[in-house]
C-alpha cells in the first residue's frame, strides 16, 4: 500500500488547527504567513500528485513507472532532537534508517549537529535559529524542564515552520516536547523515542517530587499554562519530558531483555530499537592506539561519567575520579584514560593526571571501549550499550535518575560490578577501586560468556529495526 497523498481539501483539514494559531485567514495571508505558504504548497503538491498519477498510469500494463513512483512512494518525517549528545545519539539510527529507505527525514536540532545529520542522510534545520533555549529558560532545574519552556514559548513559531514541509509523521526524542506541540497542531501521528532506561512516568515523577534539585522558573510556569490552554497538552507540567508518551508508538532504545514484561506496560505501544548505529564498525587506524604505547598492558582502564553530571554532581564525580586515578597510579600493569565528557578544565585534568593516567576533555568513546579491558561508568544508556557491544566489563558508579536501575540490571546480568557500597554517589576510596578491579579480573571467563550473550541481544535489536521502521511508516497511511 502506498503512503497517502493529501488532496487540497484534506490538507486544509489537516492544517486548519495550525492556521487558526494565526487568526483570520486574510490577516495571515497579508503577513505572508508560513502556514499560508504551507497550504499553497499542499495544493501545488496535490496537482503534482495528480499529474504524476496520470503519467504513471499511461502504460498499458497499469504499472507505476519512472519518476512518478519515486514521488508517490516517498514519505516525509519531521524529527526533533534537543541536541544533547546522548539523546541525539539515540536518534541517529532512526534518521539513518529512514534515509536508507528513501524517505525524507527533516531533522530539527542544534546547529552543531548539521554535518552529522547530513551524513546520516537527513535534511537539517536549526531548531534554535532565532529562538535559543536560554532565551526561553536559563534557570529551571532539572535542565530538561527548559525544553518544556521552549515548547510552550516557541510552539507557534515551530509549527509555522514545519507546516510548510508537509510531514506525515512526527518523531521526537522524549525531551523534545516541541514534537508533541507540532503533532497536535498538524494532526499528525507521533512517535516518541524514550529517554533512558525504564523511565516509567509514575515512579519517575514521584522521585522528581522529592528531588531537592528541582527549581521551576516563572518562564516555565507560564509555558506550562500555554501548553495546557493552547497547544493540546491539558496535563502539561514542568516534567512533561517524562510523561509525554505517545498513543501511536514509543520507540525504546534498548534490547527487550533490559525491560521486564511487567515494566513494558507503561510504554505501550512499544517497539524495541536499541541505541547503536547500524553495523557499528570496529575501531581502526589512529583510534586503535587510544591507549598509545600501553595498548598491550594487562589492565586498560577507561573512566567516564558522561556529560550531564557536571551540572549537578561535580563534587561526587571528582571524588570518584580521584580515587580511580590514585588506585591506578599504584597498580602495576595498569593504565587509565579518563574522559571529562566534554568539560574543558585544564585545572581538573591536571588534578586527576598521574604517571599512568591520561585525562582528556573528550574522546571517541566507541574507539576507546573497543580497546579497553574495563570501564568505570555512570551507567548512562549509551555508554552501557556501547560497552556491551564492545565486550568491555563495567564497574558501576551511578549518579541519578535511570542510572541506578540500569546498573542493577547490568549487575544482575553479570555484565558489571558496583564500585561503592552505596548505590547512589556513595563515598569511594582507592581501596574500593582495587577491590572492584580484582572482581573483574577474577571473573574474566564468566564476564566473557555473559557479554557474548548480551552482544547477541544488541545485534538482534539492530536486526529488528526494519520491522520497527515499517511500524512507523504505517502510521503515515
């Protein structure tokens, strides 16, 4: 079955809610509204579709041929990602998968993602051009609440811009609340790409209600009111990035083994997609020497706690990294590479450096994990599954939100051991580091078997992606 083509009348019905944002049609037309331009584009596309159909049916055998069929079968999706490194990573295989099938993926994200979007085959648009996130909200905590503010404040502007593109489905990272606004106004099916491990709304919102970090700005409160009254989100809150699940489809970025059957109910309808790019290549060339002349040392240790911790838990991160550096400095046959997750701090790098400990602002984590023999990790979703694919045993030191749950799941699977006795940001000493490393070395054979199994789960999730893309594209019909 071919994706539907909208007639001019159907287009008018679809975009009527968006056009109403601008008020009476004549005023909108006089202002040269993008909505008005979008409506005209719909009519032009309708005529082109009719012409293409006529040309395609000219053959006696009734087959669709030539340029007509390519025009008729190509669907168009609009993809939203706020741009955070971890969340954008999880959108990449979806963008690449749509493009590989010949479908248009209009990707709205940060300007510095442009080259990568285009490499994946997407069509880039700067989500923040003329409307920065800080302009919307520079103070709300947790940081994702600012994406809620952005959606409320700039929803009308983004809907105008997207309407011109005539997308048939909206796909968005859970933190890109703007996707819900666009889908509502344009009457489109919506695919939510889940953030993190098992972030079911009810327990997550209950935890946020107790979280001492929470500070909601006045801008965010006003935006929430707009989302409720104007943008089709009657239950909106500063935490709508948590409970914005879709009734159409929720894409879950882990293999199904990581979510128990009872846990899946909160995410229905759900499709398991994994988080890794298709056919991840092995590290080669310059990346193969991530540990330099020490690449054959017995213990090649990689330590990174991601990018977000520096906004919330700097002291705990520095304490743990210091303990790791101290322990490695006194361990024969060990070297360590520490990544600060993009934080540019020469002072901190100097503080953590030791004779056999190298500290970098940012590294190619995939390449490093390919050659590391163990990794100290916060158990972020991307870092965890990259370690699993590369067969790198993990030492868990979670900080917040979904990380403790994913650490427990990995420990249950025999893929990780804890660093601290306390599950969350507990005190750590060099002795704790030595003990964790000893457990990894003592269980090497068991770790190998468990990682072989878990890697098969990752490969199965990748192999199942065509079926998930089929589900997404069926929503456009």
